[in-house]
C-alpha cells in the first residue's frame, strides 16, 4: 500500500508510474529508467525545492521539510532569498479566500490506477471529493517557454507537462471514484 512515507521509494517507483516519471520517459527513456533504478540522481533544482517548500507549508509539514533540507538555509541560519520569497508568496496566497477555498481540501491524497496497462500513482495536493482536484504549482511567471522540439514558444502549462499531469490525475481519480 502506498503511503506518504513510501510514495517515492525506489520499489514503488518501479511498481507504479507517476506523472513526473512519465514526463521523464517522454524526454529520454534511458535516463528516466536509470533514474528509477537509482543509477542516476533524482533531478533537483532551487525551483523544485521552492515548490516543495510551498507544498510542505500547505500540507502542514513545513517543519519537517526544513529539518530535512538544510541547504535552504544560509550559514547564519536564516532562509536563503528564494525561500524568503516563497514565504511572501505563501502569505499572499493565504490572504486570498478564493485560493484558500481550493487549498482547504483533503491533503496529499494518494490514488492508484492503470492507464494503457501501466500501473499509475498520483498524489493530489488538495482534493475535494467529487468536485475538485488541486495541484499546486509555483511559477516565476506565466510567460510562454521556448521549446526546441516544437521550435516555438509554448504556454507554460504545455511546456512543463502540466496538461499531461492533469489528464493523468483526472483519469486516476475517475477510476477510483467513478
């Protein structure tokens, strides 16, 4: 059974495909498989860490996140600038009742299903049963992003594969709830 603690384990990454894995496989199958097998490090960046920081705040696990990620702090113990900015974004979001209504669902709901004979796992940031799937994204801006593959600028939703992720989430929620 998948839990918050074992969701990203190597065993469950081999057993279930997640949306991030799917997007990795779309980019390069060999490197994606090597990453799943633990032969390559999991890709990380400051931007991903900031997004995880904000996620941790809204799921109520920010203290644990801070303890597990000393790299977000400066030598003097204060937060690095990107995470201070994340705190300002969080504070702004919390002043918006409409936004907070969406974030008030059940946190980090895990579901599994099968798409095209492939076992799939999802973890929903905020789920309102039979109403809404919320997946929180932290974006620098909404500007289109250049795609070498498409040789054009794409809306950020397509460029980062959020449309694919949304489709995966919708299908797995449908399989679990009808």
